[in-house]
């Protein structure tokens, strides 16, 4: 079963594919298969056999890291328009990270065999694949840079900005939903849960975010950039 036209339109208009030529974009999307996952369901785990690419159509997914001497944890969160799985496509080695649905989600799956067929028909496919690799590398570097920020308020604000910028364009009102609980954000920003809660409360009081169950809605991105983050420190 092929992707529905509305799903193709969303993926074509956001994230990685929006930055690629129409011919490549259409050729890739016509080879994708739709996948559905319930909240908490694993898409793939670290150590699973090599597989293809996944693009998030709707819902939210978490990127699960599995350090050698620590319990697995979610290292970042993705919004619709996000693509991942490029490492395994490139190396054909087992997966290094995992993906888990944070709520009911729809994804597009491009298998390894379909990627190989795409490469045969589209000479520039590897060029645009490299574009995806660089894009996800920038995301990882941005998170690493944010974690180097000493001030806790600035650090959490930087993480929220990063999470709001990778995925589908914001709706007309400019708000962005970030599928992450307070515990998730605390771990991602290397903060205690109590410190994270106090900073989020101050951001909400300033009208910059709205807290919800296992979710943060960023209402004013520019306000978050401009706010005096040092005053938010716990």
C-alpha cells in the first residue's frame, strides 16, 4: 500500500525532503510504505539488523540512545517532517540507536531494497542522502552545544528551541507542540526534575510556553530567544 497523497504532501513540504529536487522527492515518496505505531511502540532498537529510512508523517517519536554502561534513554524528540535511519543505510551495519513512538504516529518507511532501487534510477540520490546525514549531524551538534551551556535556564531554553525547529512548519498561530514530558526534558537538558519544573513554570508565566501532560507547547519562539534566560535559572 502506497502513502496517501496528503502524507506525501506533508513530507514534501517540510524537513529534509523540502530541501531536495522535486524529481528525487517524488521518486523517494512513491517507494515508501505507510507504517502506524501506537504510543510506546518501538519502531526499531539499537542492535537491530540494518534497515531503511523512516520519515515521521504525524505524531511524535523519540530517538533512543543506548550507552554501553547506562540504561537506554531518549536523547531527542522529533516532529513531523523528520527523517532518520541514514546510518544503517550507509553502513549496512546494525542500528546504533533506536526509535520509539511517543504517541500514536504515522511514518513513511523506505526499505533498504527500495533505497537501492532508487539509487539505480536517480544518479544524484547519494548527494541528497548526504544532505540528510549533514542535517541530522547539525541537530546532534546543536544538542551537544546546548548541553555545554552552564546556565540551567539558558540550557533548557536552547533545548526547547532546537526541538521546535526540526520538523513540519509551525501552524498559522506560530505555536509548536513538543512531545516531551518534564522528565524527558530534564534528562535531555541534564537538569533535575525540580529545576526543570521551576524553569518551565517561569516560562509559562511569561507567556512563552504552555505546559500540558507529556507535552510542551511553545507559543512564542522569538520571546524564548529574547527572554532573559539567566533569570530563569534554578
